[in-house]
């Protein structure tokens, strides 16, 4: 759940694909000579500098795009201001509250929480790692109760994304013996 | 899904599909390396220094007299890029309707839940039940103990009950298969 613009990602992949398609078509045409296209001539010094600068600009753009992926994280979950001042609660606190509530559910191995900003709203993402054979209904309902008590603590309702995941740790944890 | 937060539709859609960021990063890193090499050769040729690998003249010559390998490589890379751009990129996850939260469950976890129901009902050891969950179907395979009968309809009811209680989206159709050959032992 990051802010990465997915459509632009796909457009970039399509552009890279089309670029390679053009190269493939070009050199295939040189090989089989179906269409008459102009030949590439050995470039003059001026064009060499232009080519080098274009490469540099494209590299800088690519590095900028790569470096800006994965944004949208937020530290603060809720901020409230009243007569007595200004208070805020971090996502970590919410994670601890939820994890405390879920400690006694045997199917749950691990709980982590992250806050994300999605179209202007803070969304709390809870990743709950379960044992291999978990009672999913029980897990979802337990997290639902924990979130309800979080609502009470925060005195407001924030959007929550629950992701029930099977992690590496879940596979290593011993399965419950069922008779 | 009915819920108090309209944002959930967006959140769930983003969780069920890949962002393609990893693919874009790999593509851009490779493209940057290629561009860096071409740029360096261009500068070296412009200042009349010795080339790293090939001079621009040799690059042009290679492009003008290509081999089948070059064509095939470019075509394969083009297909990979276009497929990654167009394919839906679904993750192996299902959405579970909930009044308060947006809930996403990995297919592996769903498979575990179905296996658990089958194990409970059949009283077989966990190792005898395996489940595969794909986008629209769940297949539970049960290996019975030799010489005993399994109540397949009861297991099917138990597994279907779990699916109905979860109501995953896209909907799952489950099938329970009892293996023809049993195994000896508990």
C-alpha cells in the first residue's frame, strides 16, 4: 500500500517495451530489408555531445523515479486539538494496543501496523501473520473486536485495512494438533 | 462491499494487484546502465579518447548489420515489457467483506482454513489433507486411511461452511476430492 502511481508504472513499462519493439523492428528490417528506412550514419562530434546529454537527462529522470517509489507512509495516526493543546497518536501505539488485544489468540503469530496516506486520508494497515492452518473467521472477528476497542481509545473511527498473511514465521511455527 | 469508508474500494483494489514498481525499477536500472554506457562512449569519441568497448562507428555498424540473436533479444525484451504493462498483475489474495474494516486474506491462509475444516471433520492427521486455493476455486484433497471409509459429503459440508462464513471475493467454488488410494497408518 504505497502511493506509487500504478498507471504511470505501467505506461513506463509499455514505453520500455515499445522502445525494444522499435529496436527489434529496425534491426530485423536491416536483416530482411522489407521496408526502406534511412541508414544510421556515423555521428559527428556535435551529435555525440547531444547523445551524451540526452542519456544523462534520461538517467537522472530514471533515478528520480526510482528514488521516489514507496512513499505515502505516515507516522501519525490521529491528531486532535482541543482547549488544552494538541495531541497526536503514532501508528506504533495503535499496533501495540491491537497486538495486546490479540496476544491470546493462538492462531495469530505476529501483528504489525503501518499508517498510510491514501487520497488524503490516513489508513491504518494491520498485517496479521497467522499459523498455517488458522481459523480465518476467528482471526478476522478477533481483530474486529480489537479495532472496536481501538475506536474507543482513539474516540474516532479511522479506516483500517486488515491483511491476513501467511509469512515465513507462520510456516515455521508448529501447527496446532487437531484431534 | 458496504462500509462506512468509500476509500476502502481503492485500498482493496491496490492490495489485490501488484504495483509493478519492482518491474519498473529493474527496467529503469537496466535502461540507465545501457544509456550510461552509450553516453560514455559518445563522450569518449567526442574528445577522441580510446573507447571502453566499442566506438560509435562500431555500434552503428553493428546496428546496420544485425544478427538473429540481436533481433530475438530485442523482441523478447519488448514482449516482457508489454506483458508487464498490460497483464492485470493480480496477487494471490481474496477480499473478505466486513462492516468495519477492509479485509484482505492471502490465498495460502484461506487454503489453511479449508484444510483445517477438513481435518476437523475427517479426524485425519493434518498431513493427509492438502488444499490449493486459486482465484475462483479451492480444491481440497483428502487421503484416507486404508480400509476405512471417509464421509466425503460431510467433509464437503464442513469446508463449504467455512467458505460461506468467510464469503471471499472473488467467490470460491470448493471441491473435495477423496484420494482413491489410502495409506496405511493412523
